[in-house]
C-alpha cells in the first residue's frame, strides 16, 4: 500500500493525466481494490477516451465489481480501438457467470 502514495500524488497534481490515473488503477487492481481501481480507470478513459488499455482494465474492474452491463459497454468502446483486447474482454465476460 505504500507504493500507492506516489501514484496518489501524481493524480492529485495532475488530475488530467490519463496515464497517472491508469497507473493508479493498475496498482489498486493488483491489490484487489477493484472498486477504487474502477474509479481510477473511469478517470483515465474520461481524460483519454482512445486508450484501449484503460478501457480493457475498466471492463475487468466493472466485471469484478458486479457491473456486467458496464463491462459489456467497455467491449463496445474497445472494438474500434483494439479488436484483440475487445475479444479478450468479451471472452472473460462469457466465462464469468
């Protein structure tokens, strides 16, 4: 959790930085805090709507927080950006009851 401090500082000083939000989301997700990761990925895609990595991770975070419809919406956002990531997320949705 100590590693989060500089990432939180980065988004505090650069709230428009999609990369900072993305990095925070990845760190939070790796710690199992999927709700906070989801919020960070939401900010990342708001700041950079063409970031396929952020959409893919947002889809996973939505799925892990019980928002299946939101994850499906991420697949739709991903398709024109990165068909491979979209297919992987769709497969993950199909494999999750």
